[in-house]
């Protein structure tokens, strides 16, 4: 079917390359970084030092795209975790009742996940990588109705043309697609932006069975009265990653004493005692995330043929909710489905389908962030009612395991948010809350 080019060798780019390898004769993946053989952070993925959460739906989607990936990661030491029974959840100050579930996550660092997926893609006969190479602009037909490739510049070379029948931007939040499209005479997509000013610090510790009462994770969320979050997740190499975060100017310190004080302030002794007693591995890593950003490509009336945008370049979520990798994986499944059918107006059908995939997690992230009075945004009656209802659900889930499971299925993007409003669930919330 011709040649395809993917811009970006992060997780979204690797997923896209895997999908395109089934439909195109050759696929070229371009990335500015050198791509390491080992599982290690790289400059082009600054968040790779932070704790990452692969939601249950994301693990399922990646296993569909890369058969047996969960088992391969597990063989590398990444634990498989029942995200209900194996994790301490403290939501709005209420400790959720745990119960066995089918929601299985994998405790894996971003470098190991990316390296494992990249190794799978590198084995595909029709995929090649161009590392240390930067994309600097789009090529098009004279009438600019179709993208025909991309202009790339190797780090130690001269600019060159890379012709393609399809180019996909998977460059993440730093995507230059709006600028490139404007240069071709196309309007920039409208943007939805919700400023939350998250600062988060991750540090790893040696994992021992006495920590967390033998479980593999813990989480307490931020609330308006205490805009701080703590997350603990088991990783490969018998480690725990602890991520402490603050919103709206709250900043976790990186010194040992300050990190412990911040953990103490969460009011969850199992997290603070782990930070106080466990043996640190490496230095803490800090990152700041100013705002969630959604680019509304699905609303454009004009767009060039032969071009797509995916992953964080399409929508970048507040990282506290761990949605980005899962949404990128489901967008990959969507693209695979569309490429098996009629490819006319691919951009329109992909962007509209991706928007539907994004709507649910976007409503979860933005709706929850709007609980904080300082966050600017439109608080519709629906948003206020849903937030009040979910708070009551958390209260009821202290004793009702059915409600905890229902909430986690939505949080893990297995079920859409409206499933929490089923009559059977509403009755449990009203009685138990």
C-alpha cells in the first residue's frame, strides 16, 4: 500500500508503527533521540523517570497489539497486580474496601515498557528507525491538499526528503503539527486547556514484603482541603516507586527530610512509613506539568490527506490519572480497525473516533480537577452533581466492595463513566453514602 512515516519513537509512535506495519510496505520511525538498547530514561521523554501507571484497559490493548506483552514484562520482573485486591485505595479520605477483581495491571517502569515494545517493533521486517533525526516540516502536493512526506535533518547531516503516503505525528505534547499545518494554509485546531499546575516527584525504594501490609500499591488522592497526592506502585527489580505530587503551587521537596514531611501530610501512615523506613534507590526526579491540553482536530472542516496526529499530540492529560498510555493504545486499535476498511477520509474518521475515546478520560480528569476552586473552567450543573455523587460513592465504598469495583472499572477505562449512574449503583450509593 506504499510507505508510511511515524514521527516520534515514544509509546504512541511505537504503537502506531506496529499498526501501520500491517497495512504499508515500509514504515519509518523518526526520533530526535538516540534510542538506547537498555531500559533507561532518555532525553526526549522527560517524564520517563516518573512513576507511570498502565491502567487495566491499557494492558489489555497492548496485549492485543503485542501478543503476550504482559507475560514478557512479568518475566522481566514486572509484577502483575489485581488493581482492586492488591492496592490500598484512599479516595477523598475514605479507605475503599478491597475485593478480588479482573482488573489486572502491570507494575512496570516507563523505560522497561518502552524498551520492550520498541524491541518488538524493531523485529518487524518492514519497519526501520531513524534515530538522532529531527522532523522540520511537511512536504505536500502543489495544491497542498495532500501531505507527501516530511523534511528531516539528521543530527550530523543535511536536510533530506522522506517521501510517504501517510505521515503520523506522535511527537507528544511538543507536537508542531499546528505550526506545520498553518504553513500549508490550514487552520489550527481549537484547544481546550485546563491549568492545574501539577508538580510531582518520584523516588524508588527497595521493596520488602513488610511494606504496605504485603500489597503492591497504594494511592490517596488530592482534595480541595489538601491538594496533595501520594501513589506507590511496585515495579520490576523488587522496587517501589513513590510519587508525591501537589497541584496549584504545592511542590513536594526533593530532600530526604522534606520528602518524608510531605508524605506525612497525606495522612496515610502506610505511605509515610514506607518513605521513612525503606532503602532509597537512586535520586528523586521532579517534573512540572502546567495544564491538560486537548487539540480538537475532530472539529476541523479542512485537513490534508495523508496526515494524522495521535497520542499526547492529540490530547495530553493531567498525568496524575495515568490515562495517557492507555488512550494511546486504544487509538492504535482504532487506527488498525480503520485501515482494514475504506481509507477515504481517514483523517476525519480517525479524529472523530479518537475524540470518542478521549471524551471519557477527559471528563474524568477535567471534572475531578474542577473540584478545586482555583482551577479555571466551566462548572456545569452536571459537573457539580457528578463530583458530589462520586464523593458520596467513595464514602459508601468503605463497606461496599461492589461500588469500589464499579469505580475502578471506570477509572481504568474499562467502563465508560456513565456506568456509575446505573440504577443498581445509584441505589447502593444513596443507601451506603
